[in-house]
């Protein structure tokens, strides 16, 4: 493994040098264990502790199959699907792995293991490619998006997200990115932005692509100039990219955050209209089963106060149960609520009168297809969108890193080092980096 690290840190190593490296039989990885899926039984979601369920262990190195690549992971990042995996909600992910193994692909059988290597982001270097891989070779510096597809059915050939065998790598497949090595399909790979270090480059794949499809793509809300966009959690992982995409696309973000520090971060990104939920005391539920429409109306009035009397054209939804009723209410007549997650609960409740009588739309959006992910990554490579990395942990502390996301103690994205021995490595375009250094450090300085 040290020879791989030495090669990765060298500026004078060829593709053939990487091809000649001897691969280790095993590597360190963050895993959950099938035998522990009931360890949190009976506990409330908020009380479950990823620090107890995530383990860093040696696992066997897989061989890349047709269309696959083995990656030396320099850095990765924590996403909310890692939280779900680690607390075994809504279901243990081993069911996904078992179904994948039964799919008829002989290479998929490898994914059904008594452990699940988690993680749906990475930056790193290609070590090996399987048969049929033409666009990538050993030594290429890459980032990975998390869409794993088969495309053997016609359904996915208009939009790959509609492939019946669409899966999220590191969540519904094994060999994820929170590890020293990782196995991906070659069509998950994209060029690493040259002005970013490894941990910055690893932060954006999942959330930036997700926000891009939600807001910009014709498969999502198709943002246009001047659109007012209400963004929940605007200083978090998804929301920080949504805020930047709206600003970059000529829209007007209304950023909802949960504290003064996060309000300052939203303003630092260029947002002018910010609502601090904690300061203003919004409570959208009277109790566990009773929503409070008066609070929806209070939020709507506050939005109009900030916008000069206008309601949001688009509501960028991902909290789910806690906020969904308010989102449907505050969207303008003919407006769109676009949702990609339910981090506060999957069972939503809203007043349908405001939807049908207001001619509003709800769009479900799940990650992104390769074209959308590539376009989102290109914006980062061009310096138009910036990673919102705030904190970086070593792989040995991945449980602590994931717990901080579960507790909403983070801002932006939480990174995890893989083979990179320290932070700050991997930059190739120092001139471009210098031009954007302030934006790159916005969340690090928070």
C-alpha cells in the first residue's frame, strides 16, 4: 500500500508505473456488519450512534470486472446515505446487496458479503481497469459520481436514472469510497478538478450532482434567470451547492438555515435573503402528528417580506416530513417543489388543496445521470461552483465524522482522508487555486 501512496504523491510517475504496482491482498475500509443490524433496535433515530456501528477493518481487494475500475482512494466524504447505512434505516443495506447478487450478473455476486464497505464519494487515482474500459487508464486522477447502472433495459436509455437496475454505489452496492481502495464502474469516473486538493475534490460528487439535477436539469425544476428559490438547509451539504447553482444561474436564493453561523455562511456564498429558523422560531408541527398551518403562513409572509411580495418559483426540498407541508404551501401559484430526500422522515403530510388549487407541481429527483454529473463537475473544474468542505477526518475516525452529520453539527461537507497522508495534497493548477482561494476556504474558516 505504501508503494501506491508513494506513486500517488509523485509528480513523475507514468501510467505504466501505476500498472506495474503490485496490488495488496487487502485494504482498510469503513464497514457496517450484517451481524449487527439489530444493534439499535427499539431506539429513536436521533439516539442511534454511527460511532458504534461503523468499523474500520481490513477487507479483501476485489478484481475489476468488465467495465469497472479499481481506484486508489485519496479522500472521500460523508453523505446522508452513510448515516442511513450506519443506523440501519429505513432498512439494513444488506438487502440491497443480496438483491444485487441475485440480479443475474455473475460479477454482482461479490457484493453480497457479511460486511458493507460504505461511502458514495471519492477522489483518487485509477490503479486497474477491467475488460472493455477505453476512456480511463492507470494513473488518471479522477473523482467518482455514485450512479451505478447496467443499461440492459431500454428504460434507461433516455435518462439513465430510469434504468431498472440503477443503484447508488456505496449504498446499494459494496466497495464504497470510505476506504483506501474502491471498485467503481468506469462510467462513474470524471476528471479531478486540477485546482483542488484531494479532500476538496472528493466533497462534491454526490451533492453537487444531486442539486444540479434538482434545479438546473430539464429532469428537475429547469431553473431560469430571475427564479426565486427557497433552499432548505442552505449551508449544509446539498444546500450549499444549491445556493451556488441558483446564484450562478441567475436565480434568487432564499436561504433557510439553522443558526447565526450558518446564516453567515449563506451570505458569504453571495445570498442576500436569509431566514434563520432558530432565531425566528419556526415550528411546523404542534406535536408528532399535528402540523401547524399557521407556521406555514408565517413563513410565507416572511419570504414575501424578503422578496418584495413574491413567492418562490421553486422550493428545493430534502428535509422531508418536517418541512414538506410548508414547502407546498409557500410555493407560488404554478410553482414547483422538487424533492430528493427525507432526512427528517419519509412520511410527508401536506394540505393538498394548496397543491391542486394552486396548480403546483411536485417533482421527485434522485441523484443524476452521467451527463448531469459531468456537467456539474465541469462547473467545479471551471471555478464557477466551489466545494463546501468544512471539516476533514482521518479514516480511523469515520464513525465520529458520520455521527457529526447525523447530529447536524456540521456545515457544508465533511471529508475523510483515504490514502492521502495529510490534507492539502493533490493540487496541480496552483494559479487557478490562488484565484479562488477565498471561496475554497469559506467553509473551512467557519
